[in-house]
C-alpha cells in the first residue's frame, strides 16, 4: 500500500499562501490561481475554494465576476495580514513561489489582456473568440467562423503575439474614411 507523503498544510498556512499570491498577482481568476497552486503541489481545488471563501468572508480578499471568470483581489486587510504573518509561510514554499511566480504572472497578465478560445458550433464549424481587454473593459472582441479545429488552434496560437498589430490596423483602416 502506497503511503501518502504529501504534507497537509494547516488552514492558517493555506490562507497565507493564497494571500501571498494574491498580493503579487493583484487580480487573478480562480482557475489561474489553481494552476499555480497545483503546479507547485501546494493545494487542491477544494482546499483552494474553501480557503478563498473564508478569506472573502473575513474581508481579506474580494471576488468579482469578470471576463467570464471569478476574479479575486486582495484587500488592504489581506495585505496587512500577509505582511504581518509572512514568516509563517514555510521558507521552502515562499522560495518556490518566488521562483515560479514571475513567469506565471507574465502568462496570467497576457491571458487576461488577450483572451482567446475556440469552440465547435452547432453547424460543425469552429468559432474562434479573441479579445483585447484592459482591466474589466473589452477594447475589442472578434469571433471568426472557421472550417476546422486545426485552423482555430493555429490562429489562436498567434493571437497574443499579433493582437496589438491587428488593433492598430483596424484603427488605421477604419480611420481613413
């Protein structure tokens, strides 16, 4: 019988880990947060959601709905708590987060600023949804109807890199009239 060697963090440590991440991220969706937590073996989905609910109830973070997701933001009370009790997060956990968060935050910010997804429509085509967002405001939303999933994936893979150019081109072309 396999023995479970994963360390179970106490509730107070879970709260501090989430506050530590929220402080660094400023604003983040629950799924983006889960990705960082699970990639680093820190918390499962159920523990994360229960802890986030507790933090919101205690006024240490807020939850809003934006961009089709639950977004979490740390409050001044949450910042104060994480600053006061930061040392209660194990040094190895802080070190792992500090090492992995910069690349992760860069990806999070890019996905929030340039959301892209595709889905199959009822007619067997694929709809590619692309956007440019600033905070909670949609600056541009485009949906393309495409014949197959491969094309949707290929175009989606270039969106974040080319979105700014497309936005400028739209203004340039439409502004000439």
